[in-house]
C-alpha cells in the first residue's frame, strides 16, 4: 500500500523505532530529515556545505534549506511511489512548505500515523536513559545494566544527559511539542488528511502489531 505517510508523536513516542519497520513492510523509504541533513553534510553537497556553515556557527539550519534537502531526497527513484516522513514537519510553517512541495510533485500526504503517548510516559522513557562514554545506552526500567550505574562491557560510569533530566523533558514536551508541533496534527486534520491513531504504550512488538492491523500492506 504505497503512499505518502507521516509518522507523528511526541519525543520518546517510538517513532524512530517503528518507522523503519513500517517503511520496510510497505516497501517505501523511511525518510528522516536528521539523516538527510547528516548525509548532505558528510557528502559535502552544496546544500550540505551551506548547512554546515550554520551548524558551525551554532545556529539552527533554516527551514528553507531543510525543505530543499527534503525535496532532493523525495525526487530520488525509490521515493516515487511513496515514502514515510519522520521528524518533519515540526511546526505549521514547515507543514505549509511541505504541502507546497508535495503539491508540485502531485503527491499530497495520504496519511498521518499518530503514536499516542502521554506526557508522563514520555518523561519516564526519556529521563530513564543512561549513557556510557562509549555511546552505549541503557534504560533504568526497560534495559538496565547488570550493575547499577555501570556499563556492562567496559565498566564505565553511566550518566543521565542534562537534556534527559525530567524537568528538561517536561519543558520540551510542553513548550516545543504541545506549543509548536502538535498544531501540525491539527493542520492536517483540517485539511482532511487521513489520520490513524495508535496506542504507543506497550512493547515494541505490541505497538508494531497495532500499526500492522491499522495499516495493512
């Protein structure tokens, strides 16, 4: 069932886990704007060089530049029959830009897949992350180390990153997700785009099974 999909939800909802699996099942590319940005910078493309200038200066990459990168990615052969967007649009202005781009190519958004997860669950998931200096990540509840506070393989101390502290997560949820990103869902609802809401609570396999039932291949 190819088409243009957007996976949507708060940080920690499981988008990055479920999106690649769903895209593979539907035989469409999983397109993450973060991945596109990193690929352009690493590849030294003209857009990547331009983006790196902003990044090196400590500035956000402008929406217009991200949209141009996305346009290039959607023009590749594997995205002709469909794609699954992850991480974009993050606000209504980005949604408007995406709508214009998709209208030009004649492939408007077919479906918004919403992973429904509460604020408390988001805080529990994100603030429970523990990271070692080697990059290995654990979770206090779902994937704890064998010895509390210590990496299993190298014995390195585990820390909670400052941006994973509960108060920081709550602030990001309320002042970024609710204030800026949630209106994107309302934007597409008003436009009449099909929405499929999935309960995001449960194991990875349980959530995936709900998605499969709602979006049969």
